[in-house]
C-alpha cells in the first residue's frame, strides 16, 4: 500500500492541502507568501502534487509542469530562516486538522517527507539559485525517498 492510499487517497490530499493552506495563512511569517500565490487553484495543485509524491496518479506532472516547475515557483524568494520550521509545523498540525489516520508509520512517512521537501525548497531560496530543468517529481514511500 502506498502512502497515498494509506492516507486516504485524493480526498485526504485535498483535505490536507486545504487545512495546511489555512494554517499558513494564519501564520504571521507564512501568510505573506501564501496570500500572494496568484493562483485560485493553489490548494488543488498542492493536493495533486502531494498525491503524486506519495504514490498517487501523476496529475501534477501531467498538468502543471512537474517538480522543476514547483521548485521554480518557490525559488529566489529569500525566505526567512524560520520559514521552513513554520511550514513543517503547519503541515504536522494539518495532519490532525484534516483527519488523516494517526497510524505512527504513516505519520512518520508524511513528516519525514515534509522535512526533506522543505529543506530542498529552502535550498533554492537564495536570489542566485537556479532550478534545473526537467527534475523528476520525487516519490516518497514508507521507507523514504524512492526516486
């Protein structure tokens, strides 16, 4: 069973993205970048991205440009030092808020991913960072990063 399936599939990813986005908007540091996404489909795209990463269908890559496109949206922002920690905290709280199963192995996989992903995104935060083209969307399972 994939992390995507164990979490509850597409409905769970959408609930997670919705709760997470609301938490970020309520955070004094995360509010600014999250209130300026410029895309009314941000929550749906986030759900599609996480779904794909966790073993669901490749909706994000097929319709939104894949991993390089996602990193490009977040690159060169000059993010504050504690933005990553706040991002992770909002995600972890959203797991409960969205009603995802509290099964420890699932929670460890989800939390491990968001920590890894946050570090990757933050690495592209400097103004001179360059995102390589055509990076494969990562796949995350119960053992961690697969590809």
